[in-house]
């Protein structure tokens, strides 16, 4: 067990012949007691500091463990969020591809329908053109016939018109042949 300042103070030495000077020894012992008290006080303060620091270190170690666990949980959560976002992005891409395919297919269907309608309109325009051409050619054929020249040769005079008017008043009916002759 270590000595205390009181042990040093109460220490009695046996006296011998020609021993040390008692006052010097007592002064030296008093100085040792003071120094020893200072050392013991410092030791006690350091022990308290060590205790406080040990408690703080324990607190910080607990805090460190908590932070490490929190970091692990945060990393796992981040990984889960990343996985979920990747899955969601894949689903969005698949949905977008389906919609794009549907839109393209609808557009192709509409394009085919329009192409069929265009072909039908072309056919109808050819038919109309041919019919119109035939109508115009028929009219031209009518114009180029001799019937027009024949009509110009008819010379109906005023006397024939008067005869014809009298006949009508007499209520005589003309036959179609007679009418053709007059014309």
C-alpha cells in the first residue's frame, strides 16, 4: 500500500549518535509531504479525467456504433431505392415500348387505309375520266355527223309555216312523218 502524506509526517526515526540534523530532515520531510500531496491531488484529478474521458469514450463508442448501424441501414435503404427505381424504370420503358408499338401499328393501319382510299380514288378518277372522255367523244361524233348538214339544207318558207298554222287551227293533226318533212 502506498504511503500517504500523513504516514510521512508521522514517521519517527530512531536517534543515533551523530545522526542527521533533525531540522533539515524535518524541513526535507515537509517538502516531500507538500510535493507528495500535490502529486496525489494531480493523480486524483487525472483519475477523474480518465474516468470522464472513459465515459465520454464509451458514449462516443456507442454513438459510433449507432452511426455505423445507421450508415448500414441507409446504404441498404439506398440500395433498395436504387433497385426499386431500376425496376420501375424498366416497367416504364416496357410500357413506353408497348405504347410506341401500338402507335406505330395504328399509324401503319391508317397509312394502309389511306393508301387503299387513294387507290380507290385513282380508280374512280380513271373511270370518271374515261366516261367523261366517252361523253365528249360522243358529243363530238354527234357534231361531226351529216345530220347537221342535212338540217341546214331544209328550207322552210313562210308559206309552209302559214299552211301549217292553218292546219292547226283546223285541228288537223300531223303525223310524225309529216312533221319530219316540215322540219
